[in-house]
């Protein structure tokens, strides 16, 4: 997504405005509930959950650079965002998920943000609208009526309108939250949620095409045994990223780990000679297996991260005009995240 597109500008404003709206009191409608833990507002049928510690990101070496990509009118307000939890009901590969909801925690200047949201909608040729849902105002725009922002005490809820309404129901103890989903919660509880970013995803049966036969000789033969993924990313003096691939059995994990290390050994040198950047990433990558889980651990020092980021920026700057809005490769996204979802700060 082009970071300067009108749609992204509204989403960024909606995300941070929602946080401000959360503390606006009478003018926003009465939710009738107190502040909730983020996970309690994520519906139980979500199979992708992402947590973002925005305060920690701002304090990291990448904080200032990320702020540069945010619309100028939203930048002053982001400093008061604390964290974000996002839930997605992902569909099998090839499908576009429609159900997603995020919960933002923090406090902002309500009046200023409401004005910014309205102004930005107007600039894009739209109007900001609102509707009442059981005492809570839900905001959207005439151009994207299915995307909404609502507010609770000290929090904001954004996402597809139906999912936002489900989250508001959960705030009033109507329905089951993700905390009732044992499979997902087991993954979440196994992660260090003190990291900058963490994520989990369960893989619906049939989502990954069968890799075919061939046993150990076929690197794809164990892909269809993947049941879930987890991820944790942190960046202080070093960038560390741990990606866990949970398979159906210990044997599947061992096979996947063996094949991945074999391919890294066989082709790593060739890849590095053609792309020094990829070579640095491969050099910082280790692959191991424990029980039925394959763990890919990446560690890069700050100088390497900044060098890679600068080179990526140079390549992007060399793209033909308009390529970033058309055929250019989009930024990596969480598996199954909806195209219309607000970008994570």
C-alpha cells in the first residue's frame, strides 16, 4: 500500500483518532463498559492475532524512520498510542478475508483528531459518517462504509463494520472472545508478549496445497503438515526475529528443518554472490527443530539492519513513477491480513 495514498491517510487517522475518541466522553456516546484487555474484544473465530507494542517501536532504532512514512497530519498523535491488538478471520490461500478488528490503547486530543478525520475524508472526496450501535457511535466514510472506528473507555476499535460491532458486543459480555479459543490462546501464551511485535496464526485444513510425494527428497512434502505459525520480533541494539512453524509431528518438523538447512548450505553462497543483502540475512539465520516445531531465528546487528533498509529504499526510489501504486511489490504482511485493513503503525 502506498503510504501516501488517501485511503492510507484516512486509515492512519482513523486508527489514532479512535484512540482519542476513546476518551471523549459525552460527545462520543456512552459505551456502558469500562476499559477492556485487548484480547477480550477479539472474536473467538479469529485465526490470526497480532500484537504491536507501539511505545517500544517508537523507542527503537526504527521508530523515527517509521514515523517518516506516516501522513504528517497523523504524526503528532502517534506518540500517545500505547499498543495495538489485531484479530483476523483469515480464509484459505487465494481468498480475501473480510472480517478483521483491531483494538488500540492510548489517549489523544479528541477534538483535533475528529477534525483531522473529517478533513481527510473531505480531501478524498468523501464525508465522515456515524451511526449509533447500542449507545456507541461508529464512524466510517462514504467511500469506505464497511470500514469503521468505534470507541470505548481508553481504547478504540477499528476494522470491518460487522467485526467492530461484534467487538462492542464482547465489551458487554455478549458472545465469546478469542480467550475461549484454546488453540489460538495456547500459541499466544507460548510467546513472549513483551516483544515489539508478536503474532500467531492457525492454518485451516487445506489452506496449504499438498507438497506431493518424494519424502525427504522433496522439500515441499511436509508443507501440508503445517498447523500453525508464531512470530516474535524485537529491535534494540540487535534485530531478532523468531518464526515458529508448528507441524503435525516431530518427524515432519525434523524433515522440514533438515531440508531447509540443506538448501541453505547448498545455495547460500550462490544467493549471496548475486544479492549481498540476502547473503547477510542468510548469514544471520539459524534453523532448528524441537518436538513438532521448526524455529527460524534471525539476528542482525543495527548497522546491518540500517544498511539493508537504506538499500531497499534506494531500490524503491529507482522504480518508475507510479510503480509503487501498481505493479510494485507491497510491504510484507501478516499471513492472511486483509488488504483493506489499516496498516500497523
